[in-house]
C-alpha cells in the first residue's frame, strides 16, 4: 500500500518534471525559430546572422555571463540566490587592473582578485546561511557595497590597464578564431557539470535545495554545503570579472549594474528553478546561449531608433513568460501532489 | 519599604525599555547620532533652508516607499516601480500639450495602476506564492516598462518647456503652499493618512498583513489572498505614478530611465523603518520614519563632504545590517 503510494507520487512528480522540461524545450524551439525567421526577414541581417564570425561573437560575449552563471546555478540549486555577482564582477576587474598598474605581477594580481571573490562569498554565506538572513536582500546590498567601493577606487571612471600582456589572457587565439576566454568558459562549465553530477557535494546541493529539513536528517551538513555554494559563486564571479577586464584590457566599476538579474533570469530560462533542487550546468549554458543569440539577433535589427529599444522589451517579455511558466508548473505540481 | 523599591523598579524598567529599544533599533540610534554630530560640526545643518531641503528630497522616495510597504507586508516584492516611474513620467510630460495638464496627470496615474494590475495578474495567474517568484517576475516587467518608456520617446529626454499656465499643477507641486504647508508635504500627508487608515481600520488592510504572515494558513482561514495581491500591486503602481509626477515637477524633465534608482531605495526605506522583509509585520508609519532617516543620512553625509560613492556603499551596508539584525531579532523572539 505504502509502496504503491510512493510509486504514485513519484510518477506524478516525474510527469510534472518531464512536463516542465517539455514546455521549456518547446519554448526554446519557438524562440530559436522566431530568431531565425526574424533575422531572415531583413536584408541587413540575412547575410550576417548565420556566419561563423557572428556565432563566435555571440560565444565571446556570452562567455563571461556563462562563467558567472555556473556559480549562480550552484547557489540556485542549493535553494539560495546571489545577486552580488554583478557588483563582484565589476569590483574584481577594477581590483586586478589597479593592482597591475601599481606594479603587482599579473598572476599575483589575479590571485588577489579571486581571493576578494572568495572573501565576499564568505561574507554572503556568513550572513545569509549561518545567520539565516534573506539572501536576496543581503546579496543585493553586497552588490551595492561592491559597486560603491569600485566607484570610490576609480572615481567612477573606466580604468585601462598599462600591462599589454594582460589582454592576452582572454584574447589569445588558440584554436583558429576561438579565443582562450571561450576555452576557460568551457572548462568552467565542464568542471561545474562534473561537480554537480559526480561528487557527493553536488548531490548534497540538490538534496538541500529540494528539502533542507530532509537533507539535514539524512546527515548532510546543510550549512557547510550551502556556504560552499556561495564561496564558489563569489570565486566564479571574480573570475568572470578578471576575464572581462582582460578581454577589454580595462575595467569599469559600473559594468555589472544589471548583470546579476540578467544572469539569474537566463539561468531560470535554462530550466533551473528559483525554488531550488532543480537544474544543471548544461541547462544554464543553454539558457545563456539562447538569450545571447536573441540579444544578438535583435541588435542586428537596430535599423532605426524606434526599434532600438525593442530587444529590451522583448527580452523582458520572454523572461517574464518563462518565469511565469516556471511558477505555473510548480503550482500545478503542488496541486498534483 | 515598598515606597523605596517601587521607584527603583520603575527606574530599572525604564532603563530596560531604553536598552531594549537601543538593541532592537541600532540604525535609528546610529542615524540620530550622525544628526547630532553633523549639527555640531556643520552649523548649516540646523537652518530652515536645509530643513526645507530635507523635506523636498524625500519627494518621490516617500511615495514609492509607502506603496512598497503594503507589498512587503504581504510577503512580496515589487521591483517594477523603477520602470513604472520612468514610463509614467514620459507619458505624462508628452501628453501635456495634447490633452492638457490635468488629463495628462490622470492618464499617467492610470498607467501606473494598470502596470500594477498587470503585475498582480501575472503573479496570480502563475500561482506565485514566494517572494523570489514575485521578485523575478516584477524585475522582468521592469525591463518591459522601461523599454516601453524608451520606445515611446525614442530614448529622448522630454523637457517641461511649456508656458507657465500649462504646467501650473506641476509648479504648484514643486513650490506651492497651502497655508503653512507646502503642497508636496500636504500630498504626502494625505497619502500617508489614507494608507494608514486602510492598514489599521479596514478588512483589506488586515488581509494584507495576514497574507504576509502565512499564505497557506491565511488561505485556509478564508483570507482573500488574491484580492490583497491585486490591491497591493495596484497601490504600489498608483503611488509610484504619484512619485513620478512629483519627480517631474521637481526636475522639470522626464527621462525614460529616471526611475531606476528608486527600486532599491524604496525597499531600503521600508526595511530601515522596521517592516519585516519576510512579511506579516510592518506599518506605513514606520516607512515614513525610515524614509526620513535615509534622507537625513544623505543630507548629513553631503554636509560632512562624504563622496557620493562612499554614500552608495553606506546604503548597501545599512541594507545588509538592517536585514541581518532583523533576522537575529526574529530568531530571539522565536526562542
């Protein structure tokens, strides 16, 4: 009897989950078809969109966001959220450029910037995990603090690097037209995928995101696991900032203003739930690439100023509809179980 | 004997009450301390013109924060107010020469309410019950409203360059007086009194607080959750729209991105006042206090010559500290 009930419940949850995956995939296909159709409609984009150069361009501009998104994915799966990644990215870029300009060797400067990322992740973890404060607002506040600190250090002006070798880190071409930045991004995705799939830490993250109480009674150290997710997220946000600074060979304290919410939305578009327990590295990769492709396609359509702001509006509509679907599916699942 | 002990006990309980208050509201204490320091260091602080300046700079923020209070009390968030303020500002200013200033303002306020209704419609239809869901949905809508504002004026800032009689309402809001009160202060007081009555004296006000306390329990107890969600977002939209009109009057222009900073500032004002971010506990009265504390803080730091970037950092630190202390306090209350 009880075995039957369990099977029935599993089946309902399983059906709801595959329903969710189906709807997401369906939506993604519609989006891609839409992009392709729209881009073929206008003479200006007909020739440019489906070119190797353009796809590499999309990949390059999405790479930084994808590095950030991997950390955010781990935090979201664990049932938290980190909105400080935009501020962290901008701040670590400023730190690395200022240190190098002050004569610190490149590897030391990068290591220090990554350490700052770990430190900020530790503060986020301390307040939102160990003190159980609301992570949205704590990390939002942390983002504001980091942006302000970056502005104070640079007088809110972009700072350019005086060390030309630093630019090679992101821009060095290793495989034909593919720069090192893309390789770093792929490595980060691969490691995240492996950690989430094949390590006990990864399984624990899914468990605490699914139900923290159950995870606790199963013997998982919930606090330490959750704190680790924030540390990873801070580290990867700092890495993203270093790569961005290297790509542009300069840094701006306000570079990350809307980054955090964009990345979270893209991660959710990919299929990671804001409620925790569901998601994955590849899903987030797809979400980020989809939004990157969409933005790219819309940017190509900037024929006059009226249309110039249409991409943002459409991006908002798409984000809202996918988040709406995410909540709606969860509501149906609640009602089913 | 008892005559000797009673005053002692009374004295102790007063000091305990003061001690508890200091412990529970360190932000109030810190900002009042800053005000004292500023008034000693910088005599300009205690002048009438500075006082006037403080009241005025509460402008848009107080309306946006009053609207946000109900949303947060019900356990939700509204990140779309930045987009709503931008949209209402450009709609109102561009409509003045087509339909006249009165109708333009009315249309602007209607746009605000409609935006709020759209938000609540999305949240209700998706069955979103958590703060996180409302946060992301309203953030997405903020992008939409902001982009519509940009498209509507094609990214161009609109100036209030009309003849004096065409914009008399805006001038009145900016500099007019009713008796000894400025028009702006009167508007803020009226908005506050209406919201305070809704909060304390109406069924819907209690429904909002109960929704924030525990949504499932509230629903089972027959509290009209859907109605309160529609109401809080409509109120938030309307008050953001009023804030937009005040902002336009003050700076005499409408920029399609001018609303963006108010999103975090309004949340900050609400939580600094003492309303619990988790919902279920709070008051528009506290929000008024919170708004003035923030404006005072800003004014003091300006007079003390602190750079605007450091001020920005301080806002972030205050946001973190307030939420942190509130969490610690809640944990103590629960035991």
